[in-house]
């Protein structure tokens, strides 16, 4: 038995209506979610930062503050570290975009800050470092102790 063209169209629409349902579709990662490869690349690149900054459970302040829990934190707010007046006066809250920009050119983002890093990093490399830092615990982890 042959269906009328309009009935065929309705049946096709009903069949397609179930396609792409949220409970059956594969869930893709959010576009801003860092891949394990980017996090690993950032971990390796962080070696360039490790002369001044630490991360991890025993992190403290060296020439710069520890960077545990940096994303979402107010700039210049970690206890126990002496920030530049420019950074302390900043109203910046670190997010992926402004931290990436700061790593690339700290003076452009917060003029007068005391971080001096000759960045030869691409935007992608700086973003990889930020992806790695996003995995590095909360602000309590380092307890803000200065290193001698």
C-alpha cells in the first residue's frame, strides 16, 4: 500500500523528530573545556614560570605568589605575598582570557605590576598554561607561605 505524499512527509518528520534528542545524543565537551593534551602541554610550559611561581599542595611564594586556585580569584589577593600597588589596586578577577593576556604581556594588562617575564609564548601556549593552572586546586592548598 502506498502512502499519500503528505502522509509520507508527516511520517518522515515524526521519525526525524526523535533524532538528536538530548537523552540519546552524544554529549560533546564544551568548547572551552581544556583537553588532556592542552593541560599536559601547559604543565610542561609552566616550567618557564616555576622559577617564580609554585602550584600544588606545598606551594608557597617565591618571587611571585603561588598560583593555586588562581582562576576566579581577585588579582593581588593572596595573603602573605607583597603585590605591587598596581596589582593591588586592580579590580581584575582572573579568568581564562585575562590571565592568558597577562601571561603574554603583563604590563599591557596591568601597567606598573612587578611581574617581569619576557614572553615568547603564543596565545595558544599561554592558554595551555592557564588550562594547566585551572587544574591546580584552591587557594588554601599552598597556605601562602613564602620561600626563603
